[in-house]
C-alpha cells in the first residue's frame, strides 16, 4: 500500500474540538483573496462563508437554489451567489465557464456541499447520487476552474468519519447490484479524501495544495434524509427527540464545525503537509480503532495508489481532466 499515513501526525496547532471558525481566523487578513464555498449558505457552509467574509475575503457561493442562498447570505459583506447543481455536469460546466469569463482568480476552493444517506437516487447517466454529488461534481468543478486557481491556492474537501463505512467499491462503484445508503455515503466520503490527496500531488509543483477533513458531528441540514427514528438508532437523539447524551457530549456547533475547514484553508502550519486529512483544527492521526467517535483517518482514505486510481476513473466518467 502506497500510504500517506506517515504524514498523518498532529502539528499542535493550538486549536481543538471546541475552537470556532472565528477563533481560527483571528489575526488572519484575507483581504484581496477570493474564496469559493459550495453550499456556503446553510449549516457548516454558512459558518464558513461568514468567517471568511469577516476575515476580508470575497466569497463566492454557488448554490442549487441561488434565490434561497442570496436570502441566507444577504447580511454578510462581500459575498456573491451563483447557480450550480453539482449533480448536473452541464450546470457545473456553465458555472465554471461564467466564472472564468469574469477573470477572477481563486485563492481558496472549499468543496463543502453534500448529501448524506439519501434514498437510492440516480443522476446523470445513472450514477449513484452521493458519489456523483459529493465527489464527481466537485471533481469536475475544480478541474474546470483550474485556469482561475491562483498561485499557492488551496482546495479543501469536506470528508468525514463517514469514510469509516466504506472504501471505494471498485467492483460496483455505482451500487448497481444493491443499494446501501450508508455504504454509499461512506464511499463518497472516502472519495473526498482521496481526491484531495491526489490533487495535492498533481498541483504541488505549481503551488496548489489540497486537504480533506472531518468537521465533526454537527446537527445541520445534512441530516435532512434521516428520520427521528434513524437518529435515535444512531444514538444522536434521545427517545423524546432531544439531543442524546452522546450528541451533547461530542457534537459541535456549526461554528465549531467550520473551524477545521477554515484552518485547512489558511493555516501556515500546513505548508509542507499537503494532502493530509484533518480534524479538530489539526492534522488527524491514523485511526487507531474502528470508532468514528474517536476519528482519525483510515488507511484506505490515505492510499496514494487508490487516490490515483480514483482520479483516473473520475476523469473517465466526467470527461474532464485539467491537471
């Protein structure tokens, strides 16, 4: 196995699970920089957009529902909204072409948008929706936006400990032979980590670096496909529908969840550590036990050969490969 696990060592960032995005960005001036945050108008995405905006960045928020996005971010300074459906590659192409026509350079790209544990859904030419939306749409977007990426730009992919649930299922990536919503989510989150790992290796020479991360357990609209019964079974809610003791003890607020995103996007400590998987505003350690509550990164999400193989498959499926 061509592993990146040897680089998965904490850097003693000074931050932790309870740090907020604003705390991480304290003293950092992003004036003159442009950031793109997919889904940056709700949940973690909104907190990321707000924190980057307060630090001086111009933030572009592509959204499947641009009217709702515009309403959500209307009180934030220096934020603009575009139309983008990550499950539709024609929409991705149109957004990227329009953005490139603007001549704007991108310093930060944050692949934040995603879906979790949805009912079996097919998009495009029959692709499984979680793999297509969470991974392939972002893969195509970043590749199409390559001409806009500034020198020393960073791309941040939101993975999660959901990656514990599944490596890439090379024999049936699209779940053609039986659908499991949690395995599909796990595969998509593994794909997010592998995407960042290989993108970093491809972009390093030109100054581009990429990172992936687990934001933490957080109650956000990401749970839209989970019933109350589902969340009780997962241990997130008590029988009366209130947060369980587990959630109360370990879940983060959205502002805390966005901290690792903005840390990966801006921290100078990450120079020389491209491609790593982060959590709690630091580099994550290799997973020591099979327990998502403890976290860490699985070997299958830090395998350079798996990352290269996934890149090649993604380029074949989307017809886009700019690196």
